[in-house]
């Protein structure tokens, strides 16, 4: 989990996006947990941060992460990105705007 978060936090456009996000409700979402974690990691104010909230929120989308046993980092990264994208799709009434996940990680291929 930590290595996946470190990798994602070092994608400049994703980190820039996270740092400008504002909480939109009282309920903590995957988006809010992720952005709070990134802001805390990059603030320079903390010598360490604990990803407890993001783990809890991702576990709601992917129950395999409920416990604290060793898990595949790539699977966690996919689950986190899928949860961020799903929340965006759920909260976006206008289908014209794409999610940050789509913008950064989805590609289209064409056969010629």
C-alpha cells in the first residue's frame, strides 16, 4: 500500500490535482482521504503520515484490503484509482468532463 501511494504521489499532475481539491461534504470519501493524505505528505509539516483513512475508504470498494495482511501493491493502486474514478463518475452530472484518472491513465488504441 505504501509503495503504491508513494508512486501515485510522485505523478505531478495527480499531486497538483489533489492539492487543489476542497472537501465537498461532511462524509469522508476516497477522494477526500486521498487528497488529505497527499496534502499532508507534501506539506513539509509532518515527518510521517499514516494512510489509515485512505485504507479504510479503499476497503469499502475493495474488501480484500480490510485486514492488515500483506497485499499486492499493484492491486491496491488499481483499487484506489478505480475508487477515485467511480466517485467522480457518481458525482459528475455532466458527462462532458473526464476524471483525473481517465485523463492520466486511460488510453485509446486504434487498429490501422
